[in-house]
C-alpha cells in the first residue's frame, strides 16, 4: 500500500501543479474579486447540474436556461472561469477513467 500512497501523492502534486489547475485557481481568485460573482456562478452551476440530472429534461427548459444565462456566460471573466473549471474537471475525469479501465472494473 505504501507504493500506492507515494504514487497518489505524486499524482496529487502533478494535478495541483498543472497549468490547468494553476489557471483555475487564478480565475477563481479573479472571480472572488467581483462582489457577488462567485455566488452567481454557484447558482448557475447548481441550476445547470439539476437540469442535466433531471428525469424531466425538456428541450424547451434547456433552451430557456441557455437564454437566461447567455449574457452571463458572455462575460469574459465568467467564460474564462468556466473554461478553466471544465479543464480541471476533464483532467480529473480522465484520471478516473484511466484508473477504472486499468482495473478492468465492469
């Protein structure tokens, strides 16, 4: 187990020191400088999550949500933050997928 712990710590450090994670932290810092923006982003992400995970996903609800937040997402600070967040999420998902694949989980 010690080998796994060492490798895990190295992986954590590699992720934390990655350009994606550094960019995310910088974008988050900038977001927090604008009063209320972090809360607006949290609300946007929560609503988006609920919409994507709803059993009653109607195209009109998705379209309404996208229109409602179109101007919000056009803000360069918002779009840069969301893009950096997505890059980190994809990296973590890729790590998880590769580990699961290597373990041959079914």
